[in-house]
């Protein structure tokens, strides 16, 4: 089927508008606004309530019982499953690990078949160049042991899309510059920085903040810290986990009113239990107990989420002032822009026809994934 049409309320920019997408050879050939007689279009194969570009999740630790660091096959299995929730691109996210683990991480990446399911777009290395004071579920001993020889090794490898580091750790400003020169997007997270230290990291080239509000310096009116810096600096796009566990719905409203929909990337931060049910799992070498709502270490520390991206969209619309169009924008165009992907994340002529068909109440009915 080389040419066909998809009709519905199209997510265009931050708005929904009735229209039809014409697809030719896996690319969007035209976007026709309004209602047009069927006789003037190719065969309308799909007629949906809402049509968006495929979502892009920048933070996925695992799913369906698998950690992304386990094997290339684990990443492929997760890729196949991700389509069910409307995700067509994602970043396998490796949490803090010992230096000896990374050769296998990169070997796994090199052996992944990226034609299976949602496209793994690159690795997100979340740690180990973090603050042990804001370690969250990351192991402090592996954080403290991280040294420049590990970064030297990383920079000989391909596939790094995003790296999370703290702002204040000694040597990290230089590391940020090196990572940016290597072509990686750098995000500030698991940080105990002052406002000024966060700003210095932005000056060094950081352009994102990892899971705003979580594992970062709290807000104080005389010492505003990382949270305030992340919300006020327009050079920074903030990741946000809208599961009602990592952040209260009121903080989601605060983030949206402060940053606006162009500067928030909705992420799941899902771990192995997502799509697999409650029980005991592992994350970065630690045991995580999962209920029907949250994933935690034995001491109650959050350890990823069991949130899917379609659930995240519904939550944002229910809990904030965001429109459906704005919520979808934060899960499509914003992460695509961060990663420099001109042919993903938006319904535009020439883009890949990776499309999600939604019901009117925001449940995914079908994900259309192109090849090539």
C-alpha cells in the first residue's frame, strides 16, 4: 500500500484540526485541512478520532519484565511492545553501572535490529556522573567510582544520544563540553546544585533537565537551586513524569505554566515491571518492589515508574490546563526537536508517516510505523 489517506482530528502544532493526511511511500505527502470529499483523495484507509505523530520517549529503563541493559534482544522486544502505547521512537536508558558493564552495553546497542517495532534512537546514559547526595535509586558506590577514563571510553563509541549528569560534580563542566562536542544531548539531573552551578552547566552546553522535581535541589526562596533554574532558563527543556507518584498534579501545572508546552518533554521513566504487573524486579543491580502504582526500593525510594506514554497524555490533560494538542506536542515534537530529528515528531510534509490513531477519550487504537 504505497499511497493511502488517514483522516481525523490532526495534531498540528499544539492544536487539533480536522483534516486528512496523504501518505506516499511511507512519507507524508500532503496535509489537507478541513473536510474534503473522498473522491478527491486516495483511499481513506484509517478514519480516527485523533491522529498524532508517533510519540518519542526519552527515558525508558525497561518494560515487559526486561531491563534495556540485558541484551540486544531485550531492546528489540521492548521496541515491539512500545507500539501498543503509541511510541514510535525511544531511548533505551541505562542507569548508573560499574565501568566494566559499559562494553556490553555498547555491544548490545551495536547488535540491535532497529527495524523491529518502535525505533531505538540512541542510548540515554543516566549516570554515573551524578551527585551521590541525590542518587535516587542509583548506587552511590558506582557514582563515586566514576572517573574520566570511563568518559574517554564512551567517546570512542557510537549510539550515545543523551547523557544525564549533575551540574555541580567536580569535572562535570568539562565533561559536558566534551559530550556536546561528541554530539550528545546533555541533561542535568540527580543534582544537588545551586542555582548558579546549574546555570554554569547550561553555559557549558546542557540543554535539558532530567525528571524535573525529582532528585534535584529543592526550592528555597533564598537559595532557589536546580528546580528554579530549570524552570526559568529558556535554554532548558525539562523532562516530566506525569504519573501522580513522582510529582503531585499541582507541580505539573506549575511546570506547564512556567515552561510552556515547547519546553517540556513528557517521559515515562518506565522500568521492567511496566506492562508486566506487580512483583520484584531489578534496576541497575538493585531489587525493586512494584505495586499497582509505584516502583520502589526497600527504603521507599522511587525506582523508575510503571507509566506508559498514552497514560501520561491522559494524565496531563486531566490534571493540568494543557489541551490535548499541547499534551501530544510535549510527547512528539518537543523530544524530536531535542534530538535534532527533522523527520519525526510532527505531522508535516516530508516527515515519516509514523502516526498514532487515538479514540476521542485518548486511548491508542492503532500505531502506524513506517519502515526505512
